C-alpha cells in the first residue's frame, strides 16, 4: 500500500478528547478528556525504523518523560510510565479489558514518539521522548499524584491498572511495521470520525466505525445556553468576526461530515471551522448544533473529544459485552497489527 504521511500527536485543543475539554460545571473528570495530537507531520522514516527500534530495545525498558510543571526530565520504567499514562487518560473504574486496550494505545504512542525523537529531536523536550502535557502529548501521573487523585481507592485502582498494563506491556499497534498514531477520545457520537475530516489527511487505520455503546453514556450530550451578549463576546474574539443587529444572521451555512462533525460554519459574514467555534465556546466536541430562541443561543454538543480513533467509553462498553482488548483495538484501528516491541 502507498505510504501515507501521518500525524504526530500535538493537541491543539479544540477537541478528541481532549485534553481538549469544555470548562462547564458538568465537565467530565480529567482522565476523560482528549489527549491526542492534531497536527500533520511526516511518518517516521521507514528505512530507519528497524534500527531505531533496536536502539530503543538496547537502551533498556525505560522512557524519558518531561514533567511540565517542574521542567525536569524523569527516566521511568516502561511499566511505571504506562500505569501513570492510563491513570491520567482513562477512568480506573472502566473494565480491565478496556484498561488493557488503553495501555496498548498509550504504549504505542510513546514508542512512536521515541522513534520520532531519534530521527528528528524536538529540543523543547530537553532530551525526553515525550512530555506529560495532555494537550500536546498524553498525560502521566506519578504514584504520588495517583494517590492524591484516587484517595482511599488508591490501592484498589493501582493494582487494577498495574495488572492491566502488565499483561500487555510491550505490545505495539503497527501499520506497515510502524507504530500508529494511537488517537483516542472520551465519547463519540455513535460512530468514530474519519481522520480526513478532523486533520485533513487520510490515514488508513483511522476510519469511521460504529460505536453504539457511546449513546448510553450519561455525558453523551451536553447543552450550553448563552445570552446574545455572551455568545457575541465569545465569537467576536475570533479575528474577522463581526456580528450585526440581526440575531438571525449570526449563524448560518453549517456544513457537517456524515458523522456530524461541523466542518464549516458561517458566523456573521465569516466562514469558520467547527474547531474554531468549539474553541471559542469551550465546547466538548466538534459535533454541535446552535439554535436561537427568545434572544438566547442554545448549543447542543454530542460526544466528548475529536471522535477519531478509539472511543474510551465505547471500549468500556465493548469490554463489558465480552470483547477482549485486542478485539477492541482492531475494531477502532482498522487493519492494524499487534507486535511485541
């Protein structure tokens, strides 16, 4: 198959997942937000991949992580890193098979970042392979941070996630023998989104698949009500947006993908992306509708995150229906192969 340029994860938050979170009073917990990247870059050099992987193996089972608060680089065992990443990215209450799927996704992303850093180092990482900043890479919580987060459930959740991570440690999702962009998000609108829609580039394993279980989530939809003044203040912060006196002309020409992602929307006289509006209004996803009633705007969102790749809620639902972690991964990432690093 043709080589296709892939995305390295740099989350701009918009959305996905999220990570890109809406700041409402009903906001899901931090681990449910999106944490994957959204900028396009070159696929890791395939001719160097095998050499780089060998170098990674020879360096020992560890990973260097830039802790953004302290600005220091910590060298962690791969198990500790994956446990901390899963703890940051998925609710510990989820089914063990879903946690195992998340562990593989987090490990795969870390391995992809290792390869990238060996081929084209990012000086801002100070020699690390990855940072713990969930809006640009993926989150990580130390043991002390996990204790603070979980409180008296620490022992239970620590054992649960460590057991899940231990069972799959070293497994990498690959496509054409290269670690994939393991995008994930909290909740999708019943189908995951095509990478093309969200990032503007086709990725063969990030295609739209059904995820009906998401519709059962208590956070499947969210509603935001804004006065005209609040709506105007938020949207006119975007360069070039001006709104006149006729409220009925403030929002028009909404275009969406088949999944429901807003791809373009006219605000006043300016055409924007759904991502721009989502960011301005601090919405939970790019799947939204806007209605005007009695001089107030109601924005209804569906899902949480960019909807590309694995739905975490959908993974938990599949696990509770009897699916194993590898079945979950192969459902959300089409055509991938699981390999041992």
